[in-house]
């Protein structure tokens, strides 16, 4: 090779190297809830994370329920396509038992030491990323004075105007657990028998057990006048509806709902995924999401604005009915069967 040809070859090779980025951005795939959760979580957590970490892109893979999420994870177990999952604690327990998740520990993610004790659940591979609670939601035109009790859903005045996300949805399960406690039931050991019995008085008034897209829309529109939902979404819908819908904790009490954040076993981008999880659990991200969507924070160091924290369950912990969701997971199918036999037929 002559000297001129060699120089051209070296120049072409150098230009080729210059055209290749020094490091391609990594893409983390996050599976979590669709709709309002996706919109607000993207705004409050994903966008700031990507701004601080321009070498990492987070793609949101929405699913309607935790059940749908675990179905996807099972189908992909041999070749995972998701890195991080946010899902309900009871479903996360099933995923942990099936080896779908990597155990998150403080030695690898020091931020875990900042979490409240009940955010670290020994039987779960992941840790809690949000706390929420069940509320009564109501149309303010139909209810100029706020309802006070779950029993208000059983009155003749609301015939055909009640909307409840039924079992196997965790909102229906929470409602049954609260009613079981109120009526002196045996709890999870007795498969919430008294709660199922109490639902028989409400069922004839139920318009639908599957409100779509969510329970809040028909209440806002006046198609329904009362129902149950999650506080965080209810608070946002109260604001966006101009007060057409509001929420209240019923006299019978409320139930805690925990969403966990989990690292998928065999995640394609494990290192970048851990970095994202650390940020999602940080005081900064927890503050942002609580003030954006009113989930109670799981990071004890998060300094939440009083106006936001007052709209979470934090100020109403004395009204929380204790529920062992890991124990509930073991009897979920039996409770669901009792629901199908004794409750649903009464609404037809």
C-alpha cells in the first residue's frame, strides 16, 4: 500500500469513529399503571430523572392492573422485555415467589435505609414506592352533604347509581375487608365471610362492577352518584372536575394500599434500572409525586408541602383497618369465588 492510499484509509477510519456516539443512551422500560398514573408519574418522576441522566431514557409500558402486569412478566420470563415494574404488593408477592424479581437491598441501594419501616416487606423482593387508601367518592350535586358511611351505598335513593370496582380488583377486596372488620367478621382466616355478607345489602344498587375507564368518570358525569376509589386518583379528579366529585374516608374506616417498585430478574438494562429505582425512591422524587398526585410518600426524609400531605392518608392513620395483604393473597381465589356466587348475582 502506498503512502497516499494509507493516509486516506486512516482518515476514513477516523471519520467513521467520529460519527459513532461516545456512548449510546440506555433505555429502561418501566411497566406501571395506565391513565392518570402514567401521566402524573411521567411528569413528576420520569422527566426530572431523564433531565438529570441524559444517558438514560425511560419508556413507560402501561398496563391497567397489577394482574395484567404479572401476566406479561410470566409470558416474558425466558426473555424479559421489562426492567422495572410498579405493582400492588399482593401481586408483587406472587411475582417474588415465582422468581420474577431481584431482591432489592440497602447495601446496593442505600436509599432503602431512608424508607419507612412498613415500606420494607421481607417477603417482597421490591420495596414500597407509594402508599394510598380507599375512599368513598361521590357526585356533589347528588350529595350536597357528603356521605358518611359505606352503608349509604345500600339506601334505596342510590338504586342503580353505585359503582364499585369488584373483586378481583383490590378496591373490591379492600371494601370487603373493611366491612368484615366492622361486622365482627373472622378476617382473612375466615375469608372475610362477614364482609361478603354485608355486601349483599349493597349489591342490588350497583350499576357496574367494572367502571370504565375508571370509577371516577361516571361519578363526575353524574351517571353514578357514589362509589369507592383510591384517594390519590380521587384527589386529582376532584381538582380536574372542578369539584363535581369529592372523596371522604367512611366511618367504617379505610384500607392501606401499597404499590411496590421491583427490578425484573434478567432485566435487559439492570444497572440503569437500579439507578432509576434509586431515584424513584429518593426524597426528591417522592416529594414531587406526592405533591402531584397525593400518594403518601414512602421515603421518611421527603419534605411534603402541608397542603398536599393533608390530602393523603398520613393525617388519618387512626382510621386505617389493618389488612395483611400477603395473607389475603393466599385466599384471594376463595374470596373471589364467594363474591361471584353471593354478591354479583344480586346486582342483575
